[in-house]
C-alpha cells in the first residue's frame, strides 16, 4: 500500500513537472504502471535488455558486473554468460544471425557473443568514448552512442558485421539512448544531461544527416529507447523511474511509471511482442507493462526466422 501511494504521489508530481518542463502543456497523457517480471537478482547496473528470435529475454549484469543474464517466459533469471575480465556492459542488441552486439563501457570495446557463446572483440577505436547504447538496422549496420559524462560531450559511431567502426558525429552532449526508426529512415538519440531528443535522417548505407531537435525535457536524465511497429518509441527517464511513449514528432502520448527511480532501458518481447521490459537499476529488477503494438525488433526477427 505504501509503495502504491508513493507511486501515485510520484506520478502526480511528474505530471506537473511534465507540463512545465518540456511536454505538451495541453496534454494529459494516460499512465500505466509496471509490475515486477524478475526477482531482485540483477545488479544495480542492469542494462541492455533485448529479446532474441525465440522470445527469450536477456539483460546485462546479472548478479554482478560483466555478466549476461537470461530470463525465461516465467520471469526466472539465470546466468547465461560471462564477458571479459573487468567488463561492464551497457547496451546490447541482436543481429539477424542471433549474435549479441554488446557495448562494453568499461573496456571501451564493442563485443560479439555468438549463439554458441563464443565471445570476441568485434570493434574498437582509441577515440571511442565509453560506449553506452546500441541500435541496429535491418541490414545489421549498428550504431553506438558514446558519451563522455565528465566533459559532457558525445559521439555516435557506426559499425558493421565485419568489425569496421566509423565515427559519424561528435557534436552531441552526453548522448545516451539511441534507436533506429521502424522504416530505417531515421535515427533517434537522447542526451542525458540536457534532456534533449534528436532525430537524424538515415540512409540505407547508415549515413546520418539533417540533425533535428524533437523535444527538450529539462531536468530529465534521458536514457534508453525502443521503437514499436507503428513508428513510435518508448524513452526511459533515468532519474524519475519513468518511460515516455513518443511519436516521431517528439510529442508524448503515454507514460509508464516504474516501481523504482532509475529506469535505464526498455525492450519489447512476450509471446506477441507487446510486453515492454524495463531495467530498473536501483531495484536490480526487470519490470514490465503491456503495450498496444509490438516492438520493431520483435517484428523484424520474427520475419527473419
């Protein structure tokens, strides 16, 4: 009861801040509340949720840093794999062959973990900031957000399955969340320290152009994001335990309130792809809520397989 009262107070306060800080002042977006999917078995660095083509959910930093956890359809989590010594991973995405593409933040490398659990360094560059989140196109080109939280600067890199890594831009602040649009023609990203959400035009070759500001949420520490099959996306607000559902114009359509305060990242899964899993770091759990549309990646890998 106390937790529910606290959540009601939090959402009321958040709606007032939302109206003042950057949301559409005329909007009153509906709110959904999350429930626990796993026990408190992940570390406070739980991140990088992603669902494979068979429907299994995976997330980084199970029990301790540098691990990959696997979660079955009943929400039971277990150790799937360990990464290299001293690794601490953030974002992770599956490619069309079932490989995990992993951002090793601490070692500043991009890792690949095959379905046979063979772990290799896929890409690295001495100029790479701490790699944070990963987005991926239908053709397996992927993008890495690389913030420097000390200097409050940020980079976006593009990689390919052969291991090539190219710096696309370094004109961002502390960029964090990153995602490819449903039609593969836009690249979205969020900045943690400024609360800004950006959109780039995206070519089929993975080039970006026409940087456009979609919205600004002052005081909101923005984090991971995922698109759905309709073309909208969910965006985590790390310092408010909140996930915002936004359209390509940057307008907020709906809100999801977690039980914790540090909502780090989100992924779609479940039998129909309409379950949103949220990694909540201060609680060391993965929470979930239901959505109206399946996720982009869920639909993509189902078609591929």
